[in-house]
């Protein structure tokens, strides 16, 4: 552990590894085998073996960080969900929404009418041949969100 810490560079709370880094984080090669350093540091900090069904990840955002306090044992599902949250943006969400809208039977004009109309959900569902639940979801902004204006969906009508 002392050799690992000696090679790291301090950056705030982080210990940044200057050596080899893979998609799984910092590594060293010993006897022609790659060793994941985050697992080694985690085991040293917790004094128990790293869980085999987990992935060593960091919360600080530095892919080369080896600070024991930053290393977390996550499931693959947790890691994927965190990665998706980090890469989500309004522009990306708008592209995905536009792709889905091209395949939809409901036009953008109809969705806008549903958002702004004073008619009941029952009346709108019958008019556009959709379910009342879909009308409620459009009005709540869960579906067919308007990405054309930065002020869309703020509650003002």
C-alpha cells in the first residue's frame, strides 16, 4: 500500500494514480496479470475481501482516483444507472424524444392541444383515441415534453 500511495499525486481529497488506467480504473501488472488497484485499496481500508459481485467505483469523478474514502463497491446496475444520470442532458433527451415522436400516432399539435386545453382528460382521450392516463402523463410533463422552449414545463399557462 505504501508503494501505491507513494506513486499517487494528491489533488484535494483525491489520490490520483499516474500509471496505467483501464475502463475499470487504475491497474498494475504483476506476473502477467492485471490487478485492479481500487479493489486493493478498498480491501485495505475495509480489512475484508472485495465482494466478487461488485464493481469498484469512485464518487469523486476522477477515473484515476485511489483515495480509500472515494471508492465504493457498486453493483453493475448501480454503476449503469449512475453513468446514465451523468450523461443525461436536455439536448440528448430532446434527441431521444424526437426519435420516439416520429414513430408516434399522436401529432405534436395534438400533444400541445392536450397540454393547453381546458377539456377534461376523458374528452381529450376520446378526441385523440388515447387513454386518459396518457392525457394525464402528457399534462404532467412525463410524456411528450416540450423541448422547444427553455421555459416549457415550468407551470405557467
